[in-house]
């Protein structure tokens, strides 16, 4: 393995929230960090903020809109044109799309599923040879404990291929939880397919991070509620804690060579029963492959 000085990490959604906190930590550890983001102006600001603290930080950005297969392909090509290795890929970007109506990606998939799962599925597969050639290497996919029906109150995941585009109903919480279950199936199936390559695949949950949620809210009351009230709850995690947990999954010797795990608070944790269903994971993989035009 090369030293940290030469190691390269790409993170999606690294301009804000947990992704930004993680990019900052990776840069401080001497990684060459690539922010893959849909807002290059925000990336320039993020890079400036990182370099203000650490003038030697080696951070750059590449355009990526996960809701467009063409953009994902352009991002992979732009990365490959640099001719650098890739040691860590953190599939972090995403979230849920609020509202009563489903919205859709450029390619016609429901936005939350298309962005959180399909965009990352395509990006990872396009970069897989780079990761293999750079091994040892890690793919970290950010899921959430909300993929687990037993984890929290509220509507449970309902992964239904006949309702993937909201044909029967749309509920943003259900679709978010479904996308995070898809992230689990993807991370575990990827690990099975990577056996013996020196590349590992794990899923992480950053925990409940009110600071990241507050930053997205427009209403001052909601901002206050998340930043000042929820952030003080014992079950809340700070940006510092959640990004430290990503770093453990991505770069701690404890997880070197370890794949197929769900990592929460820097420790392995059991995920939902459904997430371990290999047939379901394989079915999603094969369909995603086709939908992403990888055949
Ligand atoms: N915060 C929590 O409590 C919590 C809990 C469990 C899991 N998570 C997961 O943690 C990850 C990071 O979330 P966060 O809380 O840090 O939220 P965040 O600050 O909203 O970060 C999400 C990032 O994803 C980017 N993004 C969204 N859609 C994109 C697209 N189509 N193409 C490219 N980038 C896109 C956003 O970019 P823009 O700035 O351009 O919008 C943003 O940088 C997400 O996967 C989330 O589901 C968060």
C-alpha cells in the first residue's frame, strides 16, 4: 500500500454536511480529495474553507449530478482523464425529496431512488477498474439505520418494484427508507462480487445528525429546532462524530480488508433482516445494471 500522502479519495456530496466534514478530515490526513458535486461554485467555496484551515490540503472537484446517467458517466471519464489512482470512494450524497408528488431523474427514475441508489450504482461500477488497480481500496456507501423497519417510528420501507416510480403511491419517507435499503443491498452485493480483488465494500450510517438537517431547512424555526434542540439529544451525533465514523470505515486499520459490514459509530452493527437477503440484492443489482445501460 502507498502512503496516505499519495492516496486518493473521492466523495460525492462533499460540499456540505457530513460529506464536507469528511472531506476536511481526509484532506487533513494527507489524502488527495476529490469532491464530486453538482454545484461547482459550492465546491470552490468548500475547497477554500478546507484550505483556509489547511493550506497544504490537496482538494479538487469534478462535476457530478447523480440524477443524470450522462453526468455520472462524464464524472467517471473526467476522473479517469486525470490518470490518478482511486483508493477510497465514498458514496455519500443524497437525501429525500419532500412533497406529495414524486419527482424524476433525467432518465425517468423516481428522484430519491435514482439519486441515492442508481447514480451511485453507476458511478461505482464505472470506477471499479480504477479501484481494483489501486487496491487495497474501499467503497463506502452511506445508508441509514432507517433502512431497518425495526429502527424508528414512521412508515416502514416498502420496496415494491411495481411502485418504484410512485405508480401506486408516493411517500417521501418510505421512498427515502427504500433507497437506503437499496444502498444496503448494493454494498453487500458489491462485496460478494469483489471477493479477492483487494477492494472492499461496506455500508455506513452516520447516525442522526441534526446539524446537517438544520443547514438544509429554510424556516428559521426548523433550523433552530434541529440545530439547538435536536442536536442536544443524547441520540444525536455531531458532524465531527459522524465524519469520524466515516473515516474509521474508510481508513482505519481495524477495517482494512474487511468488507460486507454495516458500520455505525465506527463499529460493526447488524442491519435489517431484509438487507441480508442475497436473492433480493442480486435482483436489484441485475436490474440496476440494465437500467444504467451497463449492458
Ligand atoms: N443527517 C442525518 O441525520 C443523516 C442520517 C442518516 C443518513 N444520512 C445520509 O448521509 C448522507 C449525507 O447527508 P447530510 O445529512 O450530510 O446532508 P446534506 O448536507 O444535505 O448533504 C447531501 C449532499 O448530497 C448532495 N446531492 C444531493 N443530490 C445530488 C445529486 N443529484 N447529485 C450530486 N450530489 C447531490 C448535496 O449537494 P447540493 O449541495 O448540490 O444539494 C449535498 O452536498 C446522505 O446520504 C444522507 O441520506 C444523513
